[in-house]
C-alpha cells in the first residue's frame, strides 16, 4: 500500500475522531505519544523525542500538517533532531531546562511558537534560533489600552505591549497584580511602553529591581515604593528611569558603559549587558592597528557584537583575540562588506559564532573563515505585501521588506508600534505607504534602490524624528529633503579615504572606484600600498575625475574583474606603472588626443574616445 494511500486513511481516521498512538514502555500502559481529533499531539515519554535521521522517520510524520498544538511531558528533558519539524503549531515545554537538539524545529511555520518558562534555557534557545516564544505566565491580564502584564514563575513582572499603562495613582491596591505582589522579584518594562504608572510596585519587599528598556519611557516618581532596600533600576543614561532612581535614592545602573564614533556616520555603544552595538549608516573606519579601535580598551567586557542594518562595511579588527568573552557577532545588513580582518584570530573550534540572514555576506564570511553560522533574530510577524514582495518584522524592531517589484500594501500596520527600523531591499522598485501617520517609534528607513519610486504618502507623519538612508543623488535623498527628514548617505559605499593632498577615493558597492577631488594622487611604492588593493576582486570600473592632474602608480594592478578605466582630464599625467598587468577585457576611456590615448597606445590597451 502506498504512503499516499496510508496518509489519506490516517487523515480520515483523524476526521472521524479516532486517535493515533505510539507504543510506550513495556512496563507502562501510557503510550509514548498520542494524537487526537482536536489536533493535539501529546508526547509522554522521552523515547518518542529521540534523535531521528530525518523528519520522515518521525512516527507522527503523516499528521504534521494537522497538528495545532504539542504538549511535552515535564519529565522529558531532551527533544531530538528532526523530531518536531515542519510544524505550524504551539509547542508547550513546561520544563524550561529541556535540552533541544539542532534541527529539532526545522522549517517552522509562521504560527509556530514555543511556550515555555521565561528566562529559561528553552527561552534562550528560541532567541538564538530565531523562533517565536511565549512565556508561561502564573497570572496575566491588561494594564492599558495596548499594554499587558504577565507574572512568570521566576518572579518577573513583565509589562509588555505598547503605549501607556493605566494610571493607578488613586489606590496602590488597584493594580491587577497586587494580590501577587509577594511573588514579584523584578520588573521588566518593554521598550514600546511609554508610561510606567504610580504604584506599579507597592509594598513588595522581595522586589529587587526594575528594568526600563525604553529610553523615552516616562516613569512615575511613585512607580516603585516600599520595595527591597537594595532596589536597583536599570535604564538608559539621562532617562526618566535615572531621574526616578536618583530622586528616591535607588541604585541606578545604566545600560551603557561607553560610546563613540567609528566612522563618518557610524557610532558604537557598549551596554552593561556586554553588548557592543555598531549603529548608523555607511562605512566603519578601518584600522591597521587593533589598539586604535575606539572600543579596544573595553575588550574584556564585550560579550556580543551587533552590527546594524545601515552599516555597509565592517572594519578590520571589529573582533580581535583580546575579546576573550565575546561569543557572537551579529550582522543585520545582508549585503555588508567585511574587511579581510574584520573578525581576527578566532579558532574554528571555539564557541564563537557569526549570526545573520540566510544567503548573506555574513554567512559567506563565516564559511570562508570556517566559523559557526547561526540564523538570527526571532520573527514576530511576516507576510506578503506585493506580487513578489515579502515582509518580516524581527524581535529587534527591524522590518525587512524584500523580494522584487512594488510594495502594494502596509500589511504590518497592526505591529507599527514595534517597528524601529525599516530596511527596503535594492530590488524594490516602488514604495507605497510605510507607516501610519501617528507612528513615532520608527526612527530610520533604509532605501537601498537609488532609483526607487517613492509615493508622496510613503511616510506621512508630523514628527520629523526620522532618518532616511540612501545613495547620494537618489530618490531617497530627494524625498527626505522635500519632506523635512534627515538624510544620511551612504549604505552603498564599501570604503573610502585619502589618496593625495586634495584627492580622495571611494569604492561603491556596484564596483566603481571613483578618484575625485583635485591635484595629483599620491604615488605608491607597491601595489599593496594602494588602499583599495584589498578590494581588487570587487573593482569593476575605475573613474578619474577631471580635476585630478596626476594618476598614481599602481592605480590598477591586475584587477581581473575590472573592464573600464576612464580619465576625464585630457592632460592628466600617468605614471609608468599606473596600469599594470591589464586583463584582456580592459578598455581605457578618454578624450581623443589626450594623455589617456597616448598611454593606451604605449601599453597596448584598447582605447575608446569619449564623446
């Protein structure tokens, strides 16, 4: 009998209300697993969640598409490889210490979620593998129009959702969790919560801390009263949380240890959690000496490094062997260029891992360096917003819009208050409305297609606290200037620098090496002295602008992918070794009768006259 026929018969049994069960241990009448007519898969013994060679070997494989919920016995401490693949269901794991194998939850659907103990190893696993997670709450409810509360078994009172909390100033006992006050040990307030009410914590002597994740969250001066004498507030520097802590004599611990710049439009912040975050737009500075990295002296305090989606090039020694406690390196720009020594001195046998999107340059870099690669960030919501266009909202607040063609509808509107950054891929040709008028949480929009059509109402908001990132001369720049938004360029620059007293060089993502400014270029003693030599495999075209009077030695040195070299100054002087080892496809462009034409003849390079 074929597998297809067996599947049909089993599904018919399911629809008629029959149960499917798996054999249990010989000494027990309890089946190892059972699947019922409500779509519930219950796993009772560890043997059912062993490692499998593939998802097809799992005993409930034929029911996978019908499973709506999975319940795992608390006594089970291991979930094996491929055992719960291709599910679009809630998986309830009451034992938060359960060990989970790699590939246990491969190909999870958009409704897949792990329901387990908050702040447990299972919660950590979900975060690291980009899986949706919900905490098992002891008690929960609403505490505002869009604000909610949950108390977890570890004593955490979690205020989540968005907007302001209900104001409980009239009566401390009116908070809906007041009856659970003695169980509360700490408070966590999500970033999207705008107001923390009076008497959020009152007469809770076991409560030791409050973490306020929003930099702009307003905290009532009476939010935390009659708490433990060692009460600590964690929050942003110069925030309302800090003001309240200082006013009431509580210990305040800032999220940030130090911060600074690491590029023309790039900044770095080191948080007390050990996270080093590189943010902004464009290129990071590339150093030749690791000790000149601005965050080098904090090496031992760095636990994780995160590079934002606006950073187009990651500089040398962003990770260095002195970062002995750093175990992860996350890159949110799927097309970021890595300097050769961006990550230096990591052993392939270490527990260090690079995190990023599937198919990204981060993944390719990890493969080149033989380092572990992990797909990053849980996805909160996703869907389609055009014929070939999709969107994903990630836990870190990044809304990715990717695919090709036109963005047709703002289908993420229900999640607008979660969005902090919108990243629109280069293949998107038209951008329709992105944000509702009242949105204030989003502070950055990256438009990677320099010629994208941007509808007038793409970003309609009175609040102008928003930065648009794009290429110089792009439609994004025009739109930003017209509508009063700040504009930053350029996520398309790979690297740049000086190559003469008044001459500069810029390498663009499309492979163009542009020499601009004025006067003579610097003369280099060897090919590897030219600062763009390290990018020789990226260079497809070289252009020398009209005010450059002298072209340096080793401007071109056997660049195998470069097919075009254009000189706009008809009298520019060429060094003998300006172009060395030209490939067969190289063409030198210049004006008829120019020094470029004469040089081409000397070097037997194809010459084409400019109009």
